[in-house]
């Protein structure tokens, strides 16, 4: 008989939390390094890592996944379960995660606190504002936007070309009507009219800049390097040129500190930043990981989407910036995702899974196994040992789990079935045991490319060695931009490729592990503050829209003032 779970919100609201100082004490963090925020959250002074400078760093574990379905395969809840499982093995760990954006929370995806008995608490606080870091990023970003238009209005001494201004505005709400707007309309005193638009806050370069900063001083320097556009002489103009970086740093002063929360089994969690997984790094902050590596035996962090996306950027960018070597990777897989990669089923968000997909059929699992094999290959390509984590659903069958275990064995990697959603930490003990074993092996970590390589060669290296593409093609505009960036001194930056997360390729309809395809780069942009160049392959939406029945319509307060409808 299938065990029936209460809702995630019901579990979260009925789970006792420990005082946040006790959670910090598990990591040896004294209250002097805490800035309490309400009863169950505290900001942590990054200086605690410096105070532990002589301590041997903990084991660095990244949680990634195979190519997900539109529903996601449970990386966050698996990461939470793993942290709880390590506690059952008497290991100290800290989980470092991105903060959820309220756009998806009120849209169709819901929150990102985990699920069932493997969640981050307080769940409502995490999904709704937390300590206001997202609002600080929004304010800093829009401060720069306001100063740009004010500068143009008051004479434009920097000779900015309005059509070349690339800095849009942001907000943490899904609103498709604001994707493209005209600003400055009205009387002469209302500004200079020009076309612009809004992105969601998670897509802000300020968000990724904060996530990749190693200190407050580094953040200040990075903010100054943000390129806002070009002048009429085609030279790049920065936030420092405009005199805006100092004010932005002041707005972000408190946002530099990570936020300490706890899991449903009272293990420590550091929540910090929330960069977009498509056009940005899709990883939580370097600073949070630095704190964790100096205070715990194991640091578990999650990278967005599949190993071709978030994990690639974790390895090539975040590990390079943080000067950290990963000990192992957890590769989350589900029965439903492998069945989807068989090409026999179509999953539509908001609609029930196809009936045939829920029938016992290990052959359908095997038919989609090429995608799992490809992601194992991607992780191993970085010299890191993957552990396949089978995120078990109540609708799965043992024969289907056995098929995944068999595939992992054929690839020579460890695996474990994890029932953390239903059973909490005890359901993830087998996974934790395999991760501990994998982390004991000496990693042969390596990057995909050297920073000295030309930008085109770095893009080609990721496309061919990670994705499995045969070639890369560039639009004339993209090729011109790459030449301009290199000439301006940005050629030694790492690269991010913005593509679909629904396929290893650039075509969301191609499942499994496609080969022989060409990556089409239609546009290349510069994120000089964050510290990378990103190539856009396909149509990337940086401002999501709301569905026909958004979650916002069902979220409310009950008669006792408790939040209802959040998931």
C-alpha cells in the first residue's frame, strides 16, 4: 500500500525547529558571527571562514542531474536528503542552495525548499522574501538603470549611445507584459525616450556577480566592471565610469552575508543568491561554500538543471573562482525522466503524466538510458566521480530501479535508491554511504578549457567535449561581438552557453544523447562584472510569464494567519 504524505507545507508547518544558534553550533560557528533575522533564520558573517583559515577544508560535493523533464527531477530534495543522510552516519555537513525566486513560486513551478520529509525550514520564509537579498539585488540593479537614464538626461557626458545601452530593469515577478517597453514617455522632464525592458531578478548580472564574489571588496570591484553599453565611439562604458558602483555596493552590504536555515532534521543549510540557470551560472554563492568548507566535513551544493548546464558551470567557473576542488558529484535520475528520454512519452507541465508512462516497464527505462550515460560521461570528463542517485517516486517499480542500477554498474559508477521524500534522512543513508566512499577517492579534477584560449575555442570546447556537438556556427553579429570582446581585453574570461535545459543539445525536442549536431550561436553578450562571456543558442526568455492558472491564485492566509496554498 502506497504511503500517503501530507502536503509539503503541512509537513513544514508541523516540524519542530531548533534555535538557529544551535544549528550554527553544529558547525562550530559562534553567535558572534550571527545576525539573527526573526526566530529561525540568521545571516552569517563570512569572516567566520577566515577565522577557521588553518582548518582542513571539507569534502566538496555537487548535486546535479540528467536532462530533466519540465517537472524537474528533485535535485534540491535529493541534496537535502543527502545532508540528512550524512547526519545518520555521524558526519557533519552543510547544504548550500540558491534562494528561490518568487516569480516561479507564484507561477507554475512552486517553491524550491525540497519536498516531503527532506525540506529546508522555515519553508514559507525561504520561498517568500527570506532576508530580502533578492530585493537588494533588484534595488542595486535598478539603481544603476536609473543612473544611466539620468546621465543621458543631464547632458550625457560619457556620450552613451542610447541604442547601445544593454542594461534593462528587473523585478522578482513573472510579467510577460514588461519584456519590452518604451521608457521616458511623457513630458520633456520625464526623461529621454528609448526602448528597454524588464528581466526577472534572477537573470540580473548583479545576482551572478554577488554569487561569484569572494568577498565584499571583490564584489565592489566586480560591480565597477559591469558593462552598461557603449558610447558613440563604440567603446565599452562601465558602472564605474558612471560612478554607480559605490551606491550599488552599499545597497548590497548585508546581502553579502549568507543566510543560515535548517532542514526538517535540523541540519544546517546556507541559502545565498539565485542566479538564472539558463543564461547565468545557476549555482549558489562562492562565499557560502567558503564558509561551509571551513566549518563542515561535507559541503553539499546544487547546480541548476542537468550536468551539461549547472554542473559544467560549477566546474569551469565556480570552482575556478572559489579555488576549490570537488570530491564527488551526485547525479540525480528518475524513472520518469529516463522513460521520457525513450522518446515514447510527452510530459506537459500542469497535466497528469501519460497513463502508459506509469505502467511497470523497465524496457522503457533502458530505452532512455543514453541520456544517463551521457551525463555520467560529462561528470567523469571533469575527473570527478559521479554517484547515481535514484530519486524514488511512489509510482516507480523495483524492476525499474534495478534497470537504473544495472546501467550505472555497466558504466562503472556507484548508485543508490533514495527514498528521502518519504522517509527523510534514513531513506538517504544508502546514498550517503556511496557518496562518502566516492569522496574518499582522489579526484583528478580538470577544467574543459584554459582561460588563455580564444573565446571561440572555449565555446567550441564546451559544445563538443561536454554537449557532444559536432561543430559550432556563429551568426555574423555573434562573430563580430566575440572579436570586439577580445579586442577590448575580455578574451580571457570563461564562457557560459545559454541553451535549452530540456536537451543536451540546443534543440529541446532532441532527447537522449544526440550527436552530429551543430550548436547555433545567434548572439554573444558580455557579463564583465560577473566575469564571463555568454553565447546564446536559441530563444532564451529572461522574463517568464504566468500560466493560465498560476499558483498565486491559490496562495492565501487562513483565519489564523497561516500561509496556505504554498507548495
